[in-house]
């Protein structure tokens, strides 16, 4: 198993992603990742400082839900 697949499995098992994990997943800066986390939390009406719900993140950004 490659290191990336192991990390993917680990992230999928977590309920929330940190800003650092969001930045790494999207290949963006940490400051932009904070903006993404803030916007997703506002849309979801759930706030945990510096974290975003993993399922919601993947649904909205990784798998291209329309809306």
C-alpha cells in the first residue's frame, strides 16, 4: 500500500479535517484553506475552529456536487 492511499484511508475515517489537511488535499496555501474551511462551516452552520467536516468537504469540493 502506498503512503498516499494510507493517508486517504486515515482522512476518510476522521470526522473533521484540519486546515493543514485541507490545504494539502486541495494543494493550496494554508491561508486559502482557512477561507475554504470558513465558507464550508458557514454553509453547514457548524463551526469548529480550524476544522471542517470531512464528509461535507469531500461532497462539496472533491466529488463536485452541483448546486
